[in-house]
């Protein structure tokens, strides 16, 4: 190609600029609007439509929402709210209904008086759902008449139709996500139900009905006590320090602050914050105000009542939050979120508002309940002593150059690569499998840390006891980023941490213990996408010199049936140690051929509840869980 041709080919003019009209941008870049096109993005479509109905409830105009997943994977959301206006919009020249459904940043949440408080902020919710649906039908009631309109990929298939008089009220939306955009239409009903339960907790006296026609499942959620009931639910599998949770609700200007808290005898902190019913997973000013008020008020009470002497150090935030279950919910007119995912609240004035409400409410609670206050303070002081012991242990584990100067009990086989983004650490069950992994790995970027036996259950242990556990100390030192409040993601030595355990009961238990450890003490490892689970094969099926690796019972049945006339030999692998290094590399460690599952947290509240149930002290809920899920178990070895 000549120089002139290159210049012509690379010329950048006005014709090179693409203008995406209407909802085309949403279909072209769906991840920008709903986060992803996997099952999480699929769920996000439902949340966006339900959020609009919840906003009607927040406005006092709706007390019933129904969500139905149909057998064809379409979804219907209906409410008994005010409906969507259908008159011509003065700016767009089309009906209000079509404007809301087809125009980004159009809705009643931009100061026009439709909503005082709303969970939606950017106005892209329902229009994005419309854009990403193969078909969508919306029905809304205005002035006693039912109006409807249908769409395909966000494009109206007809004008708004007046269906005539009706006794119905509210809005009903039915949509089928576009299979050309989404990786799956297999909704997770458990995840959805948890979200709907959460919505009902956060909106007093709102009935939410959830029906899944695929499995004939139906659930309804209604909580008269709101977040007070929420905190009781969080502690249902825990031993509580005081039977009655503290509850505060106050209006300051245009902001409603609602807080409920209750201490338990556990060692983890379960504090969740919400703004206009949105779970702000990264916190924000409301959470900061809560923590500041909690620490200051408890310290003031401790000194006033002699729990802390004049020369004693103050309790820290970690000291007063151990064993705390709390919900902070604020509802405000103009929420400032960091992004469309609304993970962090940024309104500066909210910090002072929450701080004032919590300080006054908590002070009153402690003064009026001296016996409960004594139990809370005694726990905080015990935590303080344990924290000091843990701090000494932590300094020993994470001191400078620990890896170079200490022989790790787990005998870490490190890799030669020093760029964390290219490095991965396999946590392997047992010395036998560890030996095969060390021989079979690619030493350039794969490190191996064998774990002997089952690590400590951190759900039942304080940090000082945890740090005394040899295998956990080795793991913390190998990762090099600290733990808990001192964890520093930028210091993580491996950006892929892969749990590789046997496919039996003991292997599952070890994996659960490790997941509990990461969730409680290194949660950014999960939320930043660094934690994975290896998928070793269950069987090797051989025909002569040809070998096939299969990873599920279904694959085994299908392959054996296919090879039936060739007398296949089926070998079951009960442990990684049964594989030689070459087989382990070929099936489980070779990046070109292996399958690894990324660990993610769909819902932190549900994850907290599950870890407490599975690994905590209360036996009955764990027994019920095992009994109710027994039929779902596969590959369970005796």
C-alpha cells in the first residue's frame, strides 16, 4: 500500500463519527446500562422495572407489587400505583407512555414533581429494559381507561391503544429479554426472592408477590416492622446480646433517616446501607455518619459509666462493630450516586444527618437499657483486648520481607513472574495433590500452596485465634496484602487465586472454609474478581489408547452411551492425588484447556446469612438447609 493510500485510509473526518439514535446505544453497549449480559444483567432488567413500582410505594401510591416469571422466560411486573401518563408530551410530541419507554433520561424523577423520593436516578431503567427485550408490552390505567403499547427491541409496533374502560389500576409490564443479547435466560429464583424480600423490608407495609411458573413456586413478602424486622432476620441464626433491637426513624429536612441495630455473640460485622432502597454496597456518606456516631457514642457512654478509665484508650471502630448487625436506610430527594450501578452515596449533607440521628437515638437506647448496654460494652472491651493480641500476631505474619526470610509451613512453591496481574496461586488440598501440582504447573506464572487438613472455621473464631492457625498464617503471608480493615488490594501478589480441592465431601468442606475466610477477612479478593474454583474432572473414560475427561455425571452418561459398542473403561477420580502431574496439568491447570469458575457475590446480605447458617454455631437452621437441599446433591461420596 502506498503512503497516499495509508493517509486516505486513516483520515478522520465527520463521516467517521457514529451517532447512535434512540435506544440503539443500549443494544450496542448493554453492559454500560445493566452491567453485564450474563445472569446478573438478566436480573437487572427485572430490578429496573420493579424499582419503578417501588418508587410508587415510596410515594405512598402503591401497596402491592406482583412479579411473575413465565414458562417461556418472559416476566410480568404489575402494581396498583398511579399508572404512566398517556397524554402527548409537549417536548417529544408523543405520548408520555411512549416517551418513558423509548427515550433515555425520561421519567418522573428529575424534579418535575412526580416523585419526591425515587430509587431510579438516571431515567434509563425501563427504556433500557425495552431496548434489550425481544418484545415488551406495557399496560397502564389512566382516567379509568386501560391503555397499552407493544414494542420489539425498543421500537413501537403500534401507537398507544385505548383498550376501553376498566376497574384495574396501576401499570403492568411484560417483557421477554432478547436471546441475541443475553448469554442465558435462566433466572435464579433464589437470588430474585432475596432481592424482593429486601425491598419489602425497606418499604414498610408493601406486599410483594413473586411467582415462578417454571417451578410452580410462589412467595409473598410483607413486613410491618420494616428494617426492624430485617435486623431480626439477619440475627435469626445467631445468639443475640439484647433481645430488642434498637430502632430509630427521623425526618431531617427532606431526608428520612432510619436505622436498626442489634448485637450478637458472633465475631463478624454485618452492616448494610441503603439509599432510596438501593443497596449501596460500597457505602457512602450515610455509612460514614453511622460509623462515626456509633464509635463516639459508645466511647462517651463507656467513660461516663466507668467502663473506660481516664488513662484507657478509646474503643476503635473495629471494637464497637464486632458482632453488630445493622441496617442504615436513608431516603432523600436528590441522591448523588457515583455511577449507574449506584454502589456508593455521595451526598455530603447526609453524613451529618445520619450522625445526629444515630448519636441521639443510641444514647437514649443505652441510657434506657443499662443491662443491655453493659453486655454491649463488655463485648466491645473483650474485642479490644483480642484486637491488641491480633495486632501483634498480624505484625508477625505480615512483616516486611516475610516471604524471603521465613520458611512457610505450607511450603509455598512460588512462580518466577513478579507482575501480580500475570500470576496465579493454587490453594491445593493435601501434600499429595500439592506435589503433583508443583510438578505439573507452569513455573513462570503458577504458584502452589498446599494446605494440610482443614483450616480453622473463622466464623467461630476471633482474629487473634485465627492468626494463631498455621495454615491461615501461611496463606496470609503468601498473598501479602494483609487482612480485614488493613487489607490492601494493591499489594496482592496474585490476581488469580484458585481453590483446587477434591470432588468429595471433605473437599467441599475445605472449599467452604476457604470461601468463609475470604468473605470475612479478604472480601475485596472476591469483589475485585480474583477468586476462582478449579473444576477437576470426575472421570476418565478410555477406549484403547484414547482418553476422554468428563466433568459431570451427565457428560459421563452421554459419552458412555456414545461409546457403548467400544467397551469404554470408566475410571472415577475421588481425589486430585490420584492424578499424575501431566494429567493434572492437562485437565485442571492448563489455561488453554481448563475450566475455572469465578466466585462472585450476587447479594452481600444473602451471602452473610448463608455463611452464618453453614458455618456458625446454630445447628437447627443448618440441619434444615441440608434436609431441604439433600435431593439437589450430586457426586456425594460416602
